């Protein structure tokens, strides 16, 4: 069964809104671009992933993906994370049925080994595998055997909302706790931890 990865990307100047108070516009742009490129490269070089679909309204991102062998999908308004993912899942269901991985671009501590181990979850049956955030409120990664098993519900309490969908579709629910994937980069404190662990990753960051 083939495996498609979906990477939703906000415009590079807009993401990480909670960091705008401690980073300049240039630093926000550089941070978002660095996170996107490192995540995209990890997905693109994984032997387990057959294709990487990047859904975005950012022209720079779409051009980058198009020139590097990925699958760009222009996000249609009204733009939101859930809307973008619905568009991506519908495109895959029509053209590339099979397993789907949904991964955000801000999992700064995720390693290739973390990704490889997550992709080993589930068998050939119907399943929905989730990695929650560190508080087990949000959802940081999703792997599903069929795109129609998932209706994106990112936002408040998304982990619980996504978990309930497994039962609704008579699919196996797998919850995988992985410290690196559970650690997204969202707040000034997250940024401090990231800079401490990877001090040379993004030169412009100042906290």
C-alpha cells in the first residue's frame, strides 16, 4: 500500500503568531522557512514515503516544492488548517488512495528515526494512529490507513476529537507517545528550549 505525506504550510510571514512579540518579521520568516525546509527534506528522503504533498497558499513554498520533486497543492480560500487538510485528503483520495501521514512543519525536535518508527505503526487493516502534543490536548501527527477515516479537527481538544473518529469508523486507534514529536515549537519557552538543544540551527533567533 502506498504512503502519501501531507505537509500543510502557512505563509512564511504569518506562521508562529505567538512568537511575533519576541522575534522580528525577518526572524519569523527565517524560522518558518527553516522549519519547513528541514521537515520537507526529512519527508522527501524517507524510503517509506512515496510522495510528499505540500498544501499552502504561499507562492514561494509552492514553487520550491514544484522544483524539488514534491507535489504542490494550492490552498483554496477560505484558508485554515482544517480546510487545507480537507483539500489535501480529497486530492489524495481521488488520485493516490492509500495510507496518509499528516505532519506539521514545526516539530523541530523530530528526527528521521522518530519518523521511521511512527510509520511502522498499523498493519494492513483500518487504523488511525495519533501522536498528541505534550499535554495530550492537541494532535501533532496522524497516520491513517485510508484518507476517508479522518475529518481534520485541529484546534481546541483536537486529540480527543480525532481519537473518537477511529471508533466512529470502526478502525483501530493507536496512540503513540514520542517526546520529540510531541514537542512542537509554538511559544517563547519552546523557542528557548529549541535554541538550547540546537544552538546553530537558526542564526537569527533572539529570545
